C-alpha cells in the first residue's frame, strides 16, 4: 500500500555520504555537477579535457565533477506527552512512513531517532528493503514518554556522536523553549557545507495555532507535560491568537539562528504534501 504523502526530498547541501546515489556529493569523481578545472596529468581521459581552457591558456586542463552520492535521512521524532493532543502522533506516523518511503525508494539510507526529555530509541540509517517496516515498528512500540519537559539538545548530541553526516528532519510540536543550538551545530559542522543538515516540521493541532469560535466565555486548559491548569478567557481570543503567532515566529527564528529551516503543518491541513514539497524546493533554490 503506498504511503499517504508523496514527497520530493531535496537536500540543500551536497551530501557527505560515500554511497553512490542521485545527488552530487562533496568528493570529486564521476558525476554531473561541475567542480572545477585542474591541469592535465598522464592517464587522464581526453574526454574530460576542456578545450576552451586550452585555447585560452595554451595548456591542457581537465574538468572535474562532484561524485554522485546518497544522503543519510534521519527522522527525529518527538514523543513527549504534548504530542498526544489533536491527532499529532497519527500525522507523525504518516510523515515518517512517507518520508522514509521516499528516501528508501531512491536508495538513500533512512534511520529513526525517538526523543522526549532524553533519547528513547535509535535505529541507524539503512537502505535494506525491510527498513521501512523496522522504522514503523519501532515508532509504534515506543509509545509516549513519561516526562515533564521536551529537550532537543540531548537528541542532537546523541545523533552527532553516532553519525558523521546526515539530513535530519525533526518532527515536533516544539511546545517548549528550544535553547541555543548554534554552538552545538557549529561544533558538528567544520567545513563549507554542514555535515548535519537539519530541518524542522512543526506538527500542530489546529487549536495550538489559533482558537476557534466557541460559545463558552471561559475554558480551562491543562498542560499535559507540566500538569498546570489555567483558565482561558475566550472573549480575548484574538489576543490569544496573536500571542500564539508571535510565539511560533520566535521558535522559527530560534531554529533559523542554528541554520534549521522550518515549516508549520497543522493536523487538519489538506495541503501538507504540497507544503512540504514547496518547503524543500525553496531551500534548494536558496542554496549558495
């Protein structure tokens, strides 16, 4: 049975993976993306000689290309208690299945990291035929963590220690302060292109993004992670929606400072596939 979504995963930066694939990597070799010119050496193929450079300089130069490579996709899933609200976990499962299917269908290894306040489970990337079922089984078995705080930093530190490079997709509602990730990512980068390219898909229930019209004047809401209950005055719904909007923009800016691009998805949005594909396409178009 095909997955719910058909995604077009497009890394912004050349992958570091040594496996052959459909993307121009960082190493020079046989490929399609032009790298540069170097002087001709004995044994070089005449097919790679740049005759225009020969006409300009009077010397023989050969064209070099970036070797075709594959990306390591890692799906970084938040399983904190707040993810149980509004069908978010069901959407995460659909996204995991669809993203993994897309990567594996193109022979790109895919792995899974489950976290809450700590790392819950980790499956290293693999391109094996049974990998998709392994990922879904691990996600279904994990369940929701019993914790009072979501922490992304330990999950990223764990990942960086185990994988020298990857394309990581973070699936979370980001209903907590993220903290400063810049130092952590800069330490893991070391080069013109980041070894760990991360993007964030914010998974939100509609009520977390904007309050609907309701008859009651006041409702009580409970934070499922901290257990704190607060009264919410619905006569100030517009102020609440504006405040939530500013909070979401703050989180997006916080992630952007660590070079993590974001896309916001609501559970009931009928255009999720289009939004995710547009998100990856825009990142690719904006690359330097």
